[in-house]
C-alpha cells in the first residue's frame, strides 16, 4: 500500500475524482479510496459526490468557476467634494437626492456620507460654530457642545 499523501490541492483531488468517475467508480467508493490516501486533507463525501456529478454531466475543468465580484464603490475626491457641497447647501439631503444630483451609485454615495463622515463632521462643526457665534452676537450665553 502506498504512503498517504501529506500535501495535495483540491484540483489534484478533483482530477482523481474525474478519472475514477470516468472509470465508473461510484462517489462513495471514490471517497473511501481518497480518504485512505489523503487522510484529513480529503474532500468531504458531499464534495466528492458534487464533483463526480459535474464530471459525469460533461464538466471537464477541475478549477472552481469564478464567482461574481462585489460591485466596486467609486469614491473620488471630486465625489466627496460634491457631497460636501450638497450637504452645505441642504443639511437634510438624503442619499437618494445625492445620487440624483451627482449621478453616482447609491453605494458610493452612501459610503461617502456614512463611512467617510468627513463632510458631515465638517458640516456639524461649521453649523455649531455659526450657531455659537449667532448666540454670542445676540448677547445670548448659550453654547452648545
């Protein structure tokens, strides 16, 4: 009996599954044989069954099919400046309104407003300073923190 294989890749194991399933060996037997050779590094029975089914249905690639990536958020200095300008103009602006004004994706606008928070923090400090100056000019001693 051959020594167990210490290191192996998923692709190597899938190649074994492809070969043995083309020989007509059942997935449960393939898994049993692979478990002896690969030990704990062996694919699970369910994975062996899934790959055997793929190979019998005509799939020949042993690599994973590429998964769709998450959409990219485009956050540029121009976009941040645009959001800051809109927020300065109307502090109650919604993300949807920012999307329509700037022709950005909702995700990018949301990221700028909620994750960056640079424009909102700046606007809050600007409004706080203006409010405090107004109260000092009108001889009111109220200072908001």
